């Protein structure tokens, strides 16, 4: 899994923009073996166990997810990401 936390510029990225673009966000290759998903994580900054919901994502070979964090991570604990309650994975 890839965590994407882009720098914000003069054009602020909003949760609503990303959530709206997340619908039908799968992109496949010509052979339909690679599928990319996008999700938004708004778990509290002090919580190390980050959680994301992303329709259609599964722990399947060829699937990847890019996650935009709406908060910083201020937790000293080891950061994990749990997508669709499929189990926390170390980041």
C-alpha cells in the first residue's frame, strides 16, 4: 500500500473533491491485471491505526491503493493502515 500525503498549494485539495473523484476510480491496464484505487483517510492525527474505506478494494494481487491523509500523524506509535477492515498493515 502506498500512502500519499501531497503538499498543499494555493489551490487547496478538499476531502469533498477527493471523495467525489474516488467513485469509479479504478484504472485497469489492457490486460486487466492492475487496478488502482484512491481513498481518503481522516483518522485523528494522534491515532497510529489509520482507517480507510474504499469501495471495491480487496487484498488481491494487482490491486494498489493511494491514500490521501487529511490529518498529520502525531502518534509516536508504529503507523498502520487498515483498508475496508481487511486487517491493519504496517506502513
